[in-house]
C-alpha cells in the first residue's frame, strides 16, 4: 500500500480547516460529525507507514483531555449556575486569598454539560491535528518548505515524528515482552519498557545528527550585507503588519484598515522569506506538485472552515447550544452539510490506492508474473540440456 500522492501541505490545510471549524462551535452533534469525517478520511486515505499509526495515540490523548476537563469541573466546580444537582461533595474551606475557587461542593448537570461541550471542542481539534500527522509524510512536508524556513522546519519535523516513533517503539517492545512471557502492563512493565525506548530515541537522535551533518545541514551561502538587511526589514515589518492587521480585523474600530494592513504584511513577509532563501541553497529531488487532487483536498477543508465560520455569525444559537436551562442540542442542517464536505478526500485521494491494488493483484501473491518462454527458446534449452559435456 503506497501513499495517495497528495501534496502533504494539502493534508495539513484540510486538517486545519476542520480544526478551525471545530473551534467555531460547541454543538456536540456537529463536533461528533467532524470527528466522524476525520476518522473516515484517515481510515480510507492513510498510507501503511509508521507515522500513520499515530492517529490512535491522538484519539487517546483527546479522550484523556475530555476526562480531565470533566474531573476539574467536578472537583473545582463550574462558573455555570445550575439547579439540577447530581451529587454534593464535601467542600474544603480555602483561605480568603483564594476567593472564587472551591474544592468540592455541588456538582450540577449544567456545569458538567458545559465542561463536556468545551472539552469536546478541544478534543476535536487534537484529533484533526492527529489526522494531519497520520496522512502527511513529515519528510515530504519538509521538502516543500522554502529555504528560509528549512532549519526551523527540520526542528518541527523532528518534533512531529517523535510521537509516532515513540508509539511504534512502545508497541514493538511490548509485543516482544509478551512473546517472552514477561509482563507488559502496570508500573513494572512501564519501567522495563521505558529504558529501551529512551535508549532507542537517543540512538535515533545521534543517527539523525550524523545524517544531517553528512548532507550539509546548517551551511549557508555568502549573501551581501544589503540583502541581509533588506530581508530582516521585510520579515520584521511583515510580521508586525500581520499582527496589526489581525488586531484590526478582531476589533470593531479597525475594520477599515485591518484587511489592507494584513495583506501588505503578508506580502512583505513572503518577500522576506523569498530573499532569505538565498542563504540556504537547496536542490529538490522529485518535488511534490500541487495537482488537482491536492487542490480539492485543501479546498474541502477551507470550505468547511469558511462555511461554519459564516454559520457561527448568522446562527450562533444553533452552533452554541445553551445549558441553562437544560435543552437537547439540535443538528442544524446546512452547517452539517458543510461539515460533510470534508469527506471529499475520501473519494479523490484513494485513487492511487486503487492503482496500487490493481498492480499488486496483477502481479499475484508470488510476485510479478514472468512471461512464458516461447517454443523456440524451449527447444534451444532442451537441446542444450541434452548436449553431452565435452
């Protein structure tokens, strides 16, 4: 099973689009729909590679975040007033300087429901990031970065691949311990598995450093001083422009200048990155192209984000159901249809999988089929075998 051939940046844009849509709502039905969409696309499109197995780890992390948020709501209370008391815990008296914080007390259904909605939104965002990790190759993503961001990209890629490699090492060591009849669960199993995992991580770090040094990582070209100063001015000015434009868009008073300043800042920052790439000359072997399939993948995520952002401003009550009084959330139709647009990669990206499956089926289970020799070759082989040795 091979990769779908989609640009890795397209997978990240698709996942970030779903994550942005998740931040615009606390409706549990819409969030569950976004989780289902991401899980279906990952199941359909992810390649058979080590980093693609990290999706399960992100699911467990999202579940841990959800449970921790509910635990904090039970122990520390909730700012949401409620009348449906589920249980009353013993309350611990706190000093006067800790006013506003309580330990124990009443646990209401409204407070737990509000905490569950808020935690489910964060869990959905984590699962979307996990989907990007499972679908996009980190090494291919590094190849697509501009030269000015290459060093930072290497650090980010190493950080992103640490979790999948750690999960793979833990699974491999636990399987080896089970085959030897040794315990792999509990505190004892964790301690005996942790040391080999850390040793493997250290060896991998040393090998990565040696490989980076052999490939000339960190070496820069000579660039004139005026070019360096221009690059620094454009990059710094562009970042300041992006910050000022974003602030203008978020405030009511800056609606007139926010968008132009943001666009000017982005243009200056991109020009600075373009000039900064001269310090790190690089060549790309078989660079990834933005094909029609990649544009459809990225566009589906952007469409989901844009439509749910518009829905949050036009119908906020449907995307943010209230908990006081207790009411069952309803599924709004056109935001749900917008979330289903995220399923588009499941029908466009697996096309390469079908080709790979067809090629492997034609090859057969024993490998590629060999052409049957012709009659003339058979007769020549038989005559050679019957010829006596001199």
